[in-house]
C-alpha cells in the first residue's frame, strides 16, 4: 500500500512532528469556541488537516479481527482437479486463489464502509481517498479443498461416496457438507447418514487492519468494532450476501 499523496488545501502529509501538529489543532479548536456553527466548521477542518497526516516513519497501528459463522460459496473452496472445477463455475483452482477471492470481498466491503463514514462526516473526496490509501488489510483463510464434489439438487439427496476425500456436497452455490462414507456406500443428506459437517476452521477467517493514518491510528477498539460490524453487514448485502447473513465479526 503506497503512502498517501499530498492533498491540496486540506492535508499536511509531511507533518511528522506530533507536538507541532498538536499546537495547530489547539489553535483551530480555540477558534471553534465562538459558536456552534464555527465549532462544526473547525471540527471538519481539523479532520481534513489530519486526513492525510501520517505517523512518524516506521510507525503504524494494527487491529486484529475474526469473522465466523458464514456459509461457504463455491468461490471460497478450491479443487486441483480440473474435472471437478468444470462442473462448478467459480470454484478456485488453488488455495491461494480461494483466499484471494475472499480478500477482495472483505477489502472492498471495508473500503465502502469507511468511504461512507467519511462522506457522512462531510470530508472532501481527496481526504477520504488518502485516508483509505493509508490502510492495509490482510486476510488469513484456510480454504476447503474439494477433491471430489457432488451437486445435490435437494437437501434430501443420496450420493455414492468415492475414494477421493474431501468429497464436498454442493446445494445451489453453497458447499453444505462433506460425504464421509467409505467408497461405494451412500451419503444421505436427508438423514445425515455418513454426512460430516464442514470444519469450523473453514467457516472462519482472520484479518489484520493496519494504518499509518493519524486519525485511524487513534481509533478505539469500540470504533473499529463498529467498522467491522458494518463491514459484515456490507458483506451480507453483496452478491454473495446470503452466505454471510449469520456471520459475526470480532475485534481482538
């Protein structure tokens, strides 16, 4: 992620001396005491001044988080077997590709939430852009491998187990379970016979939000939790939203 560019008329991205920056803020704040209207203007000015402000070189702040309880779209699992992928559009060819798909979803959701937050605060577009540019998002996800997969038209379907494991059962666009029977025996989705649940580690992902921005670096855990809650809601409204309806996010 590149360092922020200078925002004309708004940002002082080259200010690294916090004491100097503090005196500027104090001066602006004292001007704001004149009236409620001037207080609002001053607050927005301070935010704009800090919007591109970066921490001293080498300094950054990070927050870890987790998201659990979602269902698996086909795009978040992978198979190295070409014939399996050919039957299920969107299935990733490798673990890295499945993780990259999730990373793009989460990153876009976080950026959308922060952009909305900036616009609600009436920040100029240039300031919002630079704040987002100073944020890095890293996702760690243990994608499920489907060495074999069977499309189940209904949740009551029976399917014959094969030697290749894990054998994924897919209903619609969702990987719902694993066929756990010995080769030649039947897995029954309706009764649950020889059906294994998807392990929780495949329905959880971890992430790290890292920023060099002065404003975000000083956000409290509660503020980041609010951002994460809105991010999860954003995921639930996207094209793969039905898979995230029951997801829960937690800031460490």
